[in-house]
C-alpha cells in the first residue's frame, strides 16, 4: 500500500526475507501498515502469510534454523536491533490467527481484557472502555455486546479489513483497498485466487 503524506506509519516491512535454513519462505516483501488501518493478508496455504506475521513480532526467530533479512520498523525503530526486547515487542504486536483461539474457560470480556490485565491495567472503567473499543474495532461489538460474560468459544472471528495483501509462493503479489482488490484486482494471479481458480 502507498501511504499518503498525512498517514502516520506504524509498522513497516522493508525488503523482508524469512528463511528456514536455505529455504526462503518469504521473499523480499515490503509492506506498510499505517496506524488505525486493518490490513488482511490472504493467500493459499504455504504462501508465507503466517511466516510474515511471525517476523513482524519476532516469533520467527524462535524456530531453530530460522533467520530474517531486511528490516521491520515499528514507529521507525528496527525491531531486530540488539537493544529491542522481543518479549516487550510481543506485548505491542500480537497476532490474529485464521481461526479464533480464545482461552476456553474465560468469557468474551475476560479474553479481550487479558492482555490489559497482564500489562497492569486494572481499573474497571479503563478495562470496560478498552474492551468495548477493541470489539468495535474488530467489528464484533454488535455480535457480542449483549453476551460479554458468556463463553468466548462462540466468537466468529469476523474482522473487517481496510486493505488486503495477497501473497503467493512467499512473494507479495498485490496490495490494495479490500473492496477494490476483491472486485477489480490488478494482477492476474490475484484474480485467479479470489475467484477460486487455485488455492
């Protein structure tokens, strides 16, 4: 995606390559993530989506033999710099998986609030506001607002994205506004994927 002059960049992958030994699972990907914008990453199984996400919060390096080339910048700071704590970074950059994986014994409310409580936010009004805001941003509020204290296992995982990035064989093929990418893709491979001709 191309960021406009008035868009504040939050996260950026610049010429990112992720390797498992000599195998390049992600190949020279450059992708911008502006603040307050939801970006979905799509593609067939094995195309590098999860590996890319794992690179954005330094989970990739936990795999034996895995390495990263290129840069990932969070607020213009390289997250792979020696003075950046991976644990602190992962508190700021989480992952949303293809299927929702809530804590099974906790309510919807408690699942959303868990990260806040771990990081020391305990005031009930602060947590209530943050839970409501997070569920609204995830496009889940209308679905769950009347059952916040029921099991989280029934969450749909629905999330509306502003932009979508399509990956194939480890490469970033196309990025665009979600509605445009799904109705008027610019690249033949993208059209073939979203119309079900492969993947």
